[in-house]
């Protein structure tokens, strides 16, 4: 794992992280509303798992060394 020393590069990465998290959150909320509407409680748990994995991956990618 690389350390980001350039403050401008870190700022850009954090802004991209914010947009990714916003997109993942909106998608998650739409999925949950749709699953509630169609009474699919089992799929809500899958949506939580997918959201958690996506958020974890996005945070990890933010601080991973660029190739």
C-alpha cells in the first residue's frame, strides 16, 4: 500500500471517493426501496452486503498506489 504525499493528488482521490460513495449510496437506496415495494426482504440483505463490499473496495482503491 502506497502513501499519498501530494496533497493535490490526495484531494482529487478523496473527491472521487465522495462521488463513488454517493453513487453507491443512491443505488443502494433505490434497490432497497424496490425490494420493499415488491416484498423481497431476502434481497434487502443482499443489497446491504453489496453496498458494504462496494464501499470497502472504494475506500481501499482510494489509498492503493496508482499503477
